[in-house]
C-alpha cells in the first residue's frame, strides 16, 4: 500500500531554529535600544583649542540621555564638517555610555583685507571668520578676493603664492611683520611693524630672501639710523635705503 511521505524532520528543525534565531536577534536589539545601560552619559571632545567642547558638542547635535546605538555617526560628522574652523572630524562610540568627538581645527595664518574689513584664512586659503587688525596675524593686501562664505576657499590671484611665503619665514620674522602686499604683477613687498619695507620682487627663492631680509634689518639697526627699505629683488646684492640718508648702499 502507498503511504505519502512526510516532511523531512531535519528541514522542520532547521526552520524552527531559524525562527528562534530571528526572534532572539529581535529581542536582543530591542533590549539594546531600550536598556538604560546604553544611554549616553558622557561626550568628550579631543583636539580642540579654539572652539570649546560645549560648542563642538552642540554643533554635532548629540545629547546625553539618548541611546548610543540610535546616534547617527555619519550625520553628526556632516554637521561638524560644516563648521568653518573644523578641518576634519571623527565621531566614535565607546561602549557602553560614551561618545568621543575627535576634531582637527583649522589654524588662522593671516588676515585678508577684504571690502574695508578683514577675514582670517588658514594655509589653504579657507575663510575661517572675521578678524581684526589688532590681531597678531600678518595682513595680506593688494588682492582682489571673491568669497563664498565661511568654510569655503577664498578665490584670488596670487593668494596661494602669498600664503606660501609664510612657511618660508622664521617665526621671529613673521612676528615682526604687519603687512604682506602683493601687486597686480605678483611683486611682493613686506612691511615690518617698524615700517621697514622689504621689496622682495617675484615670489621666488623666498626662504633665502626672507633670511637675508631679517639679517640685514637686524644688523643695520644695530648700527643706528632708520631704514626705509631693503630691496631684495636680487637677493645676492641687497640694496638698503635709509630714511635719513638719501644714498643707497649695497650689503
């Protein structure tokens, strides 16, 4: 007599195990998302110097009391990357109750004279924020700047060349400068706080020119007399003009 075959017991067991596993995962996910053990209690910020931890946390949109698994890390990083002073960011979960925000801030290196005001820019020419003449930063003048707002690069001919001059200078010389002027033809003139001009010519061999400029003004000021300018268009034969002496001398 024919007897119909019943289902394979192994297949039935496999299905039961699969359903049980899914239910177990769902239950575990529910517990993780609802358990107070995973509520955010601490948010720490690392790498900041200009912005306060409170400001950065506010920009991120992350708050304590929320479940650590419900935080959208990518969304928080996007919000932080919109802050002009922040160059890069990373948000990290540290279980069970801590969020760590790592930031790299942009550092202002100069002021740009723009439309009767000043803005701070970093070494990449990114507009950071408005600045004041009273700051310790050198002022770059003579450029026709176009801006799209904070956090965006400033567009200007010769801006990259002007910013590239700063790393070629010693920190002492940078502190002595009040202005870096770029002419329409790209000629560079440095102005010290004492009013001495450094006529550097085109932005070539700037490290050598800046070294000679610093040595010349330090050495000649020791001898007395007010220096009007030092012409370093040819850095091998610098020309010095004294305010009280109309004659030019070579150093």
